[in-house]
C-alpha cells in the first residue's frame, strides 16, 4: 500500500500529491522541497500547508525503529505508542535484545502513558480498560530497574500519576 503526502499553496489553493512507501511515511523519510519544489508551479507562492497519511505501526516498523537511533515516528513517540492498540508491539520491542536503550525508555514511557490514560477519568461515561492497565503495570513492575534508570525520560506529570501504582520506591516530591 502506498501513502500520500499533500501540499497546498496557501495563495492559490493548488494541491499537489506525492506517493510514499510505508517506511517513508512512518519515519517521515522525505523532503517536501525535493518532492514538490520550493515554489508553487501555478502562482510562484512560497507558503504551503500540508497533510499526509500515516501507516498503522506494525512489528516490522517497530523493530526497525527500535534498532536504529536515527529513526523517529514523531516528536511525541511515547504518546503515539501509548495507544493501547500497540501494547503487544511495545512488549515485543522491550523483550528484543537488539532494541536500543533509548528506544526502550520510549517504550517504557508508552506503557506509562497507557496506565496514565486508563487512570484519569475522561468523563462522558468513559470506562477505563482495567485489564490493559493491569497488564501495563505488571510489565513495568518486571522492568522496574530499567524504569528507575530511565529517570526523567519518563514525562514528569505521568510519573506523578503512574509511579504510585507501581511496586517501585518512588518519592512523590518529584
């Protein structure tokens, strides 16, 4: 399956689309100036907006990302990965001996995000996924030494909500 990125000129509204591979789209491995040029071919405008389609993450993408320090999904990877739908892939990444330490910290942070999201009341009749939350707690408790080692790489406000739920010695003054 191919993915698309679109650039729209803010002056004349011309939209141009380009196809990307799954890998290019997932890791943002493209240069918009190379794809589209630096000026609008219709009006010579230089201001643009853009959008693109992103693939769902899969084992192949997660494992490649986990083993390459130069690959990123987004600026807030832990928030994206913290979607409960990626739970099994997070665990696979953590269990893989080839996963880089910094990427393990991101995966731990994603587990913390899952717990955080399932702890806070979102209102409107929302019901937390207690099973998912418990599984994430169990996985973090198995890795408490690594979690402590991660230190401030785990988002501070998330630590305040999540760490008291774990079997770790954590001080609430953080």
